[in-house]
C-alpha cells in the first residue's frame, strides 16, 4: 500500500509497510499513482497526453521512470507486501506479563476546576483522595517485581494535581532511589502539573529527579482562562506562566513539555502555540479535546477542517523558525524516518493494559489514566497484581490490525491502531475507532513527513 499527497510544494509517496518515503517530481508522482492498475503502455500514453505542452517529458524519460519504479518495488521500498498481519496478534504474547511503566495517581483532587477535564476535576468520577506512601511504595515494588529483565522503568506522577501530595511524591522518589541499584533498575520519573503550586522547592526537586516535566498551558490568556479556572472562577494564566518560565529556565530549557488542549473555542490553535513560543517555551504540544459530541467544547466537523489547515500553517512556520535559527519542537511532529520505533512498537502501540498501567490512590490498577473510575476496566491492584486476566488479554489483542477500520489506512504503522481509550469513549469498544482523531492524526503525519522532506532538501 502506498499513500500519495502533495503539500508545501512537495510530491510525496509513502510506502506504508516498509516506511520508505519518496519525494518525486510530478511526472513520477503521476506514474506511481497508476503503476498498479495500468499497463506501461497505458501509463506512457496518459503521461504524454497530460504533459503534451512540456518538451522535457519524453517517452524515453517515462520509460526510465517506470524502470526506476520497478526497481524500487524489487528493493521492497514501494508497494511492499504486508507481512505483518499474521504476526501482529502474537508479538505482545511473546513479551509475557512484563510491566514497564506506571502512572501513579498520587492525588485524586485538584486545585483547578477545568470544565473539559476528562478526570472530573481530578476525582475520576469518585471520591477525592491522596495516595499514601504505603500504597505508592507497594506500586513501585509491584513495578519492579513485574518488570522482568527490563532495566529502565517509567513512572509518571499524575492527578488531579500531584503537587497537592508533594511530600509523598518526594518520599516515593527517595524510596525508589534507595533500592533501584540493588534491584538492577533505573527509574525515570515524570511530573505532570498545572503549575499552581510550583515554588523553588518544587523546581529544585523536579530539576534534580524528574526526567521530564509536563506543564499544562492552553496558550493565549483569554483561551487558557476560559476553561482553566479555580473554584472561585478565576483564571490561572497569570499565576502559572511566571512559574513555568522560572522552572524551564532553571531546567536549562530542556526535558519538559508545555501541554495544551484546544477545543471548539480555539480551532485556530496555532495562535496558542506561537503565543507559547513567544513566552520563551520551545517544547510544545497541543492536543484536540476528547469529550462527548454534545459537549460545548467538542470539535465540530467544521472545526476539524480548520484544524487540518492549522497543522499545515504550524509545519510551515516551524520550518521557517528552524531556518532562522529559532526552532521549536511540536510533540506530534516528532518522527524518525531512519531509526524510528521497532516493528513491535509500530504494531502494538502504547502498551496500555499490559506493559503500562495506572494506579489509583487506593492501589487499584487500570489500563491507563483515561479508564480510571470505570469499574468494568479495573485490572486488579498492586498487592494481588492483575486478577482480571481476561481484560488484560483483551488489551493485549489490541494492535494496528485489530480494528477492521484500520485495514486500509496508510498511517496504521505510525499510530499503531490508535488510542484504546479514545476508541472506547467514542465507540464503546477499545477495538473501535475515534474517526475525528484518526483524521487529524493522518494530517499530522503528512505535515511531519513533509517537514522531514523539506529539511532533507535543505541539508
């Protein structure tokens, strides 16, 4: 399967299975579009007719181009046969029950009252609670005990707002550091915060112990303060931006992400990305809101079209910024066309429910943070391990080939079948799809690939 698209002056052909990317001229682009359906003679006749006004398009040139296409096919770089379908369902089984990452919900409470919050203002549809050190310690022990021979283990301190339980966060990190060497492990911690409680102590600790910090900012003040408010209805922008700037500067402007959400109110989200860049932030991420279709924040079909154009605007501006020596990073455009994810990762995705799990303040295990609070998706707990083995097997069966809708999608080995939680909330099944999300993902990939092509030409 190949995917062809034209963007920003580039004619691009993507070979889905091999991952090969071809930047070609318009004649080769047209030849490839009919290579599998028409004969050489028919293609030659069509090209000569279409480009009759061009002296540089001759029959000899067309034959040479057809020869080049045939050679790429022989090399497995174009129209590559799909050999992954038969093994997709077995790869996760081979990895056994190894767990490599946990999302620790150290606080099911929050000091903000964001109306679009998927976690119901940090409560995850339940009671407010803080994780105790004892529960967190057991979670870390569970991770080490079930991580097999893996050396690097990932732990994200999450909420709600995790800094509302900062003392326990510090205790858990200290515990992990005290045992990791004797257990043959290396913990890499991440902190996700809304920034309200950041102070010098938090900054020093985060920059010493956190491999990454995710900072929640939706962009322009009027956009951010529309939804990200405290319980008195006051916007949080003015309080958090100076704190974020201080943390990032102390962090050496690296190993962090500004993470925003755009909604129906701001499908022109590039203005928010550029605003964050103007504030001095270079590591950026903006996610489309995920909510019920009748929610006022939900993206409409008209919004989706606007957002797709915004992705193009963003990609072109990022190329300009890089050329001028002031680059920014956008999370969704980070792709490696040469040494990217292995085929296991491309087929299996994030590993939610198998390699990755979320832990509630009470020690219950869920496939990921977006399932927390839904009793039907409780896997077990950190003392007894995974007891709902049927559910784990259901998640193990999720891959890029598990959804019929993904069969003919050119981007399936980039998204690995998509987010199980988004699929569930959109369709009622983790094997369903969230079509608006798929549409936006494909556009992001086109933009990211175009950027790589342009950068290659520049180099």
